């Protein structure tokens, strides 16, 4: 375009506009028609052209007619915000470069909380300063209860969450006012019917929910064949196993492992003891997932080689002993002294981590005598309400002249030791084998974990109360019955009738006797009742059926009430499920699982 075709006004503007790196920039879209090289359809004014020499300049770099005027803004020196450049693998959140996502820490994954407005805790990646917390009724969070925006690494719901419900939660990090699109893992917890008195805000008792859908699942041993998992549902455990694992030639004990890798799904520990001499006893961890339990172990912990086949070794979820957000595991081998090549004790603690359970014991609990049977039974709760798991270990004595004890090891946040001995309860007169079985529940609704310790040789279960200073060893409630061997089996305690108090679930001595019973002792604000409710009145049992040869409990239909699972081992090989409800536990089984290969049944939400 020649300079002669420009109007005097356009010439003046072109001459006054400064050049920037050889490019003339229009300060505004003035006379856009002219800029597109169009001749104005006007009569030139009759003016005298100044007698000046045309400046020796390069014609302006203006847009051709085919260019989009909308692109002209790109030529302007406009401040559109900082150009954040992040390293490979990082992403931008607001003005921050971020790697990873928040990691959930508490409440305990799959556990029971003591408040309907529990404190939620997480850790944040570098450069994030807060979080957006989704509280939902389903794992996909299509049913959102509330989204809480928080600064820092903790928050509480603004109102009470639904009572006796399963709550799913997840966290998205924030940098200033910007919220990340990526989320943490999704965890779940179970709310109580009422918040604990005194404001104790903690959690304990991880349920076995291997597919993370809010329904407890059932795991059954299959004699020497292996084990199987039946998924829970609104109608109870499925009649057909969702996972079957064949082990062959071993005796099994099953238990919940908690959530050892922090992915929000329950894991299972299987203790395997060969039926042949000079064979090794092992504990294998099978990981849960959205599709159910894996059929190959995540990690296997080696126990001892022994000339005598053993089936007494036990393992259990230990809660979160060190407060890092991963479930930990306790393994007991009563009378043993060489677990994992540690010659100092029969109870070993293994810590969870992002890749699963460590195969090296973080701590071994020792005993001055191998005859105490330390590690014969294990459970975990939070007896002092500090938010950390506490390990409870039974030592019932392996000989008649050794008195039984129950020992509490309090969780420790950080430090060299995972747990610290905090209480030793000795057997009262007539209860020699105290600690032969253990379970935990909040029996009086104060938020502190209480401990149930069986002494079946003394035909009793003793209930000890937790408190701010730890486990009380004075004046325990004594639960007994007219049968023999009360407390041979203890199931996880829980609220069977929705009154806000945990109930004790136990049985008498498992044998072929027809009088074996499963018993419930109701919790109350003043402590647990000493009058039992027997479950057999409406059952039709013959003299050939051995009832309550294994006992467990969990919320297998997801209604917020604890359900009981009772084994009738012979001849029908049945697992009978009694649903909890507002009136207590039903006296007639709602679901019966039958398979010829089941010789001992275990529901593993204990």
C-alpha cells in the first residue's frame, strides 16, 4: 500500500506510532477499514499539502485484508498473567507448580469414628496451602453431602453427618483461590448413632471391606483347601464367592489387615501353617481393590521353620500405630522366639506404606519367659483417645502355673519406637488364662476404646474401660453364663441395636456339645450389661450340629447395625448370618452360607 493512499490523519498516526523490534503496533483499532488497504469513499479536503520531505521510513506492517482483526490483541503488550513454567511431571494449580496429590491420614481408613463431626486430616504436596474436601454417600461422590474448603491440613464438617452411616471422603489440593482437578484416594469411615460423650474425637476398628463399597465382606476358610470371600451387599453376603484362593495342605487363620497401603480398600492377612513337619509358617497380605481381593499376595512375611506343625500363630490389623495414615499389622507367635530372624520376642509389628506392608519388622515385643504365651491373641483400639492405634496383646500362659495377662502397648507418633508398654492387667483369681481371646468396642459410648479379654478356663470375659490415662485395670465387668468356656471366641464389638453403645459379642467353648451359644451383652452409659442375650432360641438345631465353633461380626448389609456371623461346623458346614436391628440381633438367621468344604468359618471384620 502506497503512502499516497493514506489520509492525512492516517499518515500522522503512522508517523507517531513507535516501532517495537521492527513492528509497528496499532495502539487501538482506529480506522480499521483503511488498515485493510481499502480506499475511503470520501472527497479529500481542500487543504495545502505541507512543503516537507516525506520521512524515509518503512511502510507500517499492517494486517492484510484476509487477516482476522480479532488477532490484533495478540500484537498488543497486554499483561495476561504469569507464564508458569513447571518441571516435567508437575502441573499448574493457580500460580503453583505441584507434584502428587494430598494424602489422607485420619480418620482411620475403613474405621469407626466417635463423632458425627469428626476431624479430617491429610498431608499436602509442596506449594499447596489448603484443600477442598468432598464428603459423600458413595465412592464416586455422585451423592455429595458437603464440600468443605479449608486452609491447612485439617477440617471438620459444618454439621453432623448422617447417623450410623458409611461416609466416603476425598481431598483436592488448593493453592490460594485455585483448586486442583486431581483428587486424593477416596477413603470411607462409619459414623456412630450418636457422638461420643465428652467430645472424644478418634477412630478405630478398621472393617474388612475389600472392594470399598461400604459393605463388610465375609472371608471363610475352606479347611485345607484355601479360603474364599463373599462380598457384602444390601441383602447380606453373596451366596457365591467373589474370590476363591486355593492354598492346599495348610491350616489357615484369617484376619483383617486394615488398609496397609492407604488406597481406601481393605486388605486381608492369611496365616498359613503347613500340616507337615519341618515346614514354615507364613503370613501373607492380600490387597483389596475396586474389583475385590487379589488372588496373589502383596507381601509374605516369613515365620519360623518348626519340626512341629503349628496353627496358633495369629495376626491382626493394629490400626495406625504411628499416625502416618497407613494401617499397620501385628503378628503373634506365642512361645516363639525367632520370628523374622529376631530372637527377642514373639510379637512383631509391621508398618504400612504406600507400596504395601513392609516385610521387615519395625519393632518386636519381647517377653522374659516363653511360657507366658505372649501373642496368643491380639486386638487394637484407641484406649486413650489420642488418635493413634493402641495394640492389645494377650498372654494367657502356656502352663497351669503361669497366670494370664493382658498387655497394652500405646501407639507413638514418630520416634524410634512404634509402641510403648502402658498397662499390664493380671488375671484375677480363678481366671488363669486371661487373654486367651481379645476384642475391642466402645461399650459405654465415651469415645475411648474398651477391651474385652476372654478367660474361657474361668468361664468369663472381663471388660476393661479405656480412658484419657489409658486402660483401667480396676473393677472390670465380668461377663459369664451358665455354659462352659465363656469367651472361647470373641468377635469385634459394635452397635447391634443402634443405641450408640458398643455391644460385646462372644460364645462359649466351641465343641461338638449342643449347648454352645453365641451371646450378646449390651453396652450402656454405665457400662456393659452382665446379662446376656442368647441367639439360639428360635433356631432348630440337632445334637449333631456344633454351634458357634467360630464367631465374628461386621455390618455385612450396610445398614449401620452390627451383624453376627456364627459357624455351625458339622454336619451342615454352615455360616449363619444374624442381622442387627433396632430391636437387637435377630434370633433367626437371615442368610445361610453352605459349602461342603468349610470346616471353620471366619468373618474377618474383627
